[in-house]
C-alpha cells in the first residue's frame, strides 16, 4: 500500500515547465532515489514534497492525508540539505534539539531525545561542540540527527553527500542507509551520482527534463534500461549502431551478431547497448557472439582492467578482472571480443532518430 503518493504533479515557473505530470507511489519504509543530471527536476520534486514549493497541478499525499498545500511544518517531514544548514552559534546538542524546541516539547523529553539521536549517529561525546569544530562528515551526521529528532514520517535528503570527499561519502551513505533501515522511515534521496543511487536504493527514479524515464530496482535499472537516456546515464555503456540482418541477427561494422530481440525486418536501423563487463577476450559456450577489433588503449584500474577496442568507426569498452598471471593486450593488438546474445539490449531508437 502506498504511503507517499505523488499524482499528476506538475511544476512551472512562468512559461517553463520543470516537472511534467509526475506520478509515483512509495511504500512505507521504502528508500527511493531521484537520480538525474542537473536541471532534470529532481530537487524541485523534493522541495514540493517538503512544502517549499507548491505544485502547479497535481496532488501529494502522506499516509492518506493530502498535504499538497500544507506548509513544511505541518507535513511531518525531515529534511537534510547539501550544505548542512547547521546553526553556527549553537552547539551540536542545541542544533539537534532545535526542531523539538520549536514544537514546544518538554525539556526533559528534548534532553532524552537529543541523547538518543547523538548516540544513534555515534557523536554522543561531541554534544557540547560547535559546528566549526566538526569535520564535514560529522556536521552532516548532526544535520541528519536534527531531521530525525522530530520523528518525521518522511525523510528527505537533498544531495547530502556532494560536499564531502570520496572516502567520507562512501562511509556516510552506508550509515544513512543503515539508519533508515533501523528506523523503518520512508526516505527520498536526491543525487546525480549513479553509484550512490545504485548502492543505497530500494528503487530508483531516473529523471530527464522533468519526466521519469524509468522507475525500478537498481538491478532492473542497470541491467534492463528501457530508454536510451536510462541506459547511457546509468553505468558505463557502449552503443553499437547497425542494421537488422534478418531474424534476430544484426550487422555492425561489417560483422554479424545475434541480438536479444524478436525478428526485425532486414535493413532496419538498430542500436545495441553493451556493458563493459559483458565482453570478454575468452570464448565460452554461452558467448556465441564474436567481434574482431583493435586495442586502442588499456587502463589499469587495480582489480579491473578497462580496454578500449576499435571496430571501424565504433569504440567498445571492455572490463575484465585483473589476472596477475596474464598481462592485458598491448595497444594496437588485434583481438576478438566474445559475448552472449542476451548480454546486449536493443534500445528504443537509433542515434539518428533520438537526435531529431
């Protein structure tokens, strides 16, 4: 059953529409990520759920209650901002207590709740410090505790990790996910970082120009993209442009392969998407497709070796696990790439059609 519902939500600023007739149902306790490039409408959607923006059309409901036109303080939502937004003149404990004080809660309740929240984020020993005395990661934890202290029904996170360095981001995103699961709170996470989205989400909403391109689990979004945008925005991808060769065959750069789709009329333009990990230099009974090319470059990435392979006018990316006993091919080497027909996916339109 839906706990948070957005139905027909649209947002326009003057003549420009930034969110187009958006529909989404989120279950209680679900962690949903809005993912997309800058300007795709993800933050505007979040601000409408929070009450900082009012939809031009459509409705927003939380636990069956229409909150479309309610102010933020009447919605029972907690928000964590990208820039922490902590009060610099307040201690950590006072920052966490702020929302509870505004709500007029008794002092004894506030003190107990603040202690609980600081223990939850593992900063109980830093309650008397001020924000400037904390690291970026610690400040964001305090912002998270402040949002959770008021026991919101929905937790909203607006790119909360983008100001942190890579190592801190990795650990803090897992802490956020662990806390969300522990508390069972419904959460919406906004990011442009595909790795963050894939690693923490129950479901991902891929947004493009104010529309949902695809909604699904990380597994489905990555492995079964439904549009060219979803396929190219999530993960690394190679696109093979060619034409149908009859049946389930495709001709690309003068070579013929099998494709994972129903029969196409011969000569019809086709675009095949391939993930780098689908390709291998080693044949196998399942890898019946073979493409011959030339090594353009080799990037050693530690556990993974990424190769760029040129096929006529097309470049394919191939990721293989590092094998200490077998060095990768050198630049200029002729190689054969092998993959299973089911490893690729025919996309919705060829490049030329998508550009029109």
